[in-house]
């Protein structure tokens, strides 16, 4: 590997260029996966860290979990008539209870299927 140097005053400084990368936010599920592999899958964690693929892996898991959450929520909303807009207007508290219940169920599914594997 050839490193080019630039003279700045009396010093030669390496001309290092950082590649531009697009940055994405690691979500809740990405951080849950990170904590899990740090604690229980140390070999995988070290391997991903050394190959510089850890962030890519966490983003992938985070995106996959978010897609799965949205897909399952859409399915529940379509199949349960109690989650219709009409019922939302009639009984808001019951509607919110159902939505929270379904979201908790879906998060449990996601944690078991995608995070802790």
C-alpha cells in the first residue's frame, strides 16, 4: 500500500482520505441485537467487528425487524374489525388498548424470531 505524504511546514503528513459513506440510524432492534450478540454470541460479535461488518449487520437486522413489525401490524388491522376507523371514533380507549396489545404481541414475535437467534 502506497501512502502519499504532504509537506506542511517542516512535517510530512500522510494524505489520508476517508471514504464518504451514507449514515443510517440503528434502530431499537439493532441495539437489542448488538447487546445480545455481545453477551451471548461473542465469536460472532468479534468476527463482525474485525471484518467491519457489525454496523451493516445491525442495520440489516433493524430494517428487517421494522418491516416485519409493519407487515404484522397491517395484517392485524385488516383482520380485526375492532381496529377500524369507525370503532376508533366510537371507543378510543378500547381501540388504543387493542393496538398496544397487538404491538406487544408483535414485538415478542420479532424478538423470538429475529433478535435472539
